[in-house]
C-alpha cells in the first residue's frame, strides 16, 4: 500500500484534533508535531506523504520549517500545505510564492481538507 501518512504540524490542540479526526476517518495515518522544530525532525525521520503546516507556530514558524524541509534532499519532494488563519486577498499567493505547495485557511473546511489531501496523494 502507498504511503498514506500525513504529518500535521499544529500548536493549537483543537485544530490538531479536528484535522487528525477528519484525516483518520478517511483512512490516513497521522503524525503530529506542535512546533516547527519537531515537525522538521519528524519529517526527516518518517518521510510522510504530505505535511500540513501551521504557518504561525512558536519559535520556528511554519515558513522557517518549510524552508528547511524544502532545502533538504531527503524531504524536499514532500508536498507541504500551509494551514493558516491568513485569509486576506493575496495571502494564498504570498504563501505559494514562499514555497508552500498549497494553502488552506482556518477555520478548516472539513469537506475541502480531504479533497485537497487526496489531490496530493492519489495518482
């Protein structure tokens, strides 16, 4: 079976639980980290199929963690979706230009999240 593990990097326990529950109902294995540093370490250890990265994290933010992962030959091919409360005009474009593969805004749309995930993992 193909790798269906998804790393969720999220410091808010409510958002983490929501994302985890939605993905596990769809049959995905989830890995979890609450900081950018822990997310980078877990991604390097486990090589998930996809990373959902909160942009606003304590210490190392999601942008910093994403840049480290994209610069590392062992993790650079893993798609990283920015998960953020930024929903102003132009925010999506700025995050994609920064290096994220996709963007989903909070509050999380529990219908859109699985569709977005599947678009990266199927095919």
